[in-house]
C-alpha cells in the first residue's frame, strides 16, 4: 500500500510559482551610509523576492531619520502594486536607529509573532546578541510591513524563513471580506 504524503499547512504560500500570484514588494533600506552600489542587503532582498517569483515594485534607500522612513513607507502604502513593505536597517539600539520609532504608531495592527520568531531563529545563529534587535511587523491600510536588521544574514533569515513562505497567505488574509 502506497504511503500518502501529507502537505504542510503553509505549503499554499511557499512561493509565487506555487500560488500562481506574485506578491508586490517594496524594499526600503534604512542607512546613513549605503548607496545603490553598496547596498548589499537591499540587493539581496531583491534577489530573494525575485527568486521566489514575486515582484519588487519599489526599491529605495533612505537616511535613518524618522520622517524619511515614514515618507518612504507612506509612499509604498499608497502604491497599489505593493502588498508587502520590507525595511532593512535601523532596528538596533544605537541613537541613530529610528526604524522602530518611525513604524510604531503607523501600525493598525501589530504582528508581534514576526519579531518573536525572528529573534528566536536569530538566536540560533548569533546567540544572545539577538536581544539588540527590534525587528517588528504590522499591518497598515491593507499592507503588511516588516522591518529587520540591516545585515545580509538578517535579510536572508527574515525573507527566506519567515516572510516569503507566508507572503501569499498574508496577502490573502489582508484582502478577506466578511
């Protein structure tokens, strides 16, 4: 008798190719020093998103200034082609790190599970230094917003292990009615 394979609950959201619907992403790098030429984390984010069959609809680099971060996020929110906004950088505890403050009162609904899971998975890689991360997520006006640290390892972890596997599911949930 043949064994029946079970499909994981999240299999419906593994990639755009499997769901048939690419998700539109905005990628925002928060940095006082990076340029388009030196933004390794932003480039990696775009590669991961595209490699999963999704689309990068916006990409920009902004200074680690609360008002600049908010302007970039607000522009992405009103862009109808964008479903998920991914910020990289500015999530630490140094005086210049302002991403968490820029986003805190922007969320209609917080998604604390993202930060919790990110730090849990990050602990396996970097140990207790993960307590310095203020990675967060929330929903605003029908868009999901995720912020992660600016390292390539953090971008890879956030996108490959958490966001991309759930991207189609997230968008479906955001557009449910009734």
